[in-house]
C-alpha cells in the first residue's frame, strides 16, 4: 500500500487528468510509479521526458541492452516493481521467459555476450557500491573491451535513472499492478 496519498485517474482533475490521459494514450496505461507522483503532477511529464530520452532516444546501446541494465540495477536494489516491469520489456525482445527469469534472478547465470556481461557487471557494481566502480577501474576495463565512451555514458545514465526510480518506488511503497505488462515498448 502506498505510504502517501495517491490521486487515482477517476479522481483526477485539471492538469493531472490531462497528464493521466496523455500517459494512457502514449503508454497504453498508467503505471503506479506515475500515480505515486500525483500530488506533484508537473513531476510526471518531467519524469517521462527523462525516461524517454534515456531509454528510447538514439543510443549506441540497444533498447534491449538498456532494459537489461534496468533489470540488473533494480535487482541490485531489490526493487521488484522495476524488475518485473523491465523484465517484461526484455522478454518483448528475447521472447524467452526462462532466460528473462534468469536475468531477473541472477544475470551471471544468463548467456550474455562479453559486452552485455560487462555492462551488467557495471550496473550491479555502480548500484551496490559506486566507489568500487572507480577502484576496480570498471570503466577502464569496458574501454579496453572496445565499449565506447558514449556507450559508457549511456549505460551510466540508464543505471542512474533506475537508481532514482527504485528509490521512489521503495521509499513510497509503490505496489506492482495486477497486470504489469502491456506497455508500448518501441
């Protein structure tokens, strides 16, 4: 149960109703992570703008790779809400529920290419202990593997975004929807 008041779509008026209507139209439905921000409606489109830039705009990281980073970051934070939502997106690309479940439970048990594994290692390390990613020279290791500075930046933005959202979800008690899938993933 949410720890703060949430204005539901049927109760929304004015700007919040307009925002909810746009979310329903653009995303297919309204996620609980957006409803939790209903007392500050202007934060919702700002949040969505950031999400769209980091997760959907042109990047040298594929949409799948970005979604994988979201799942690994959310697992490192024990944020089931984001793990479930973004595992659904990963499965949209993989179409392999078993592999997707393994990613959710322990990415090290999934057959990933070297680049994907390095990016997932970075997500886990940066989330659990940001200073270790510096001490362990993880960025340098990725560069030696041929991962570009742009890819490292984009990965860092995805990982940082998910740490931000995980904190919202975990601290305010955002609950997983009954039917968490069904969003527009492209």
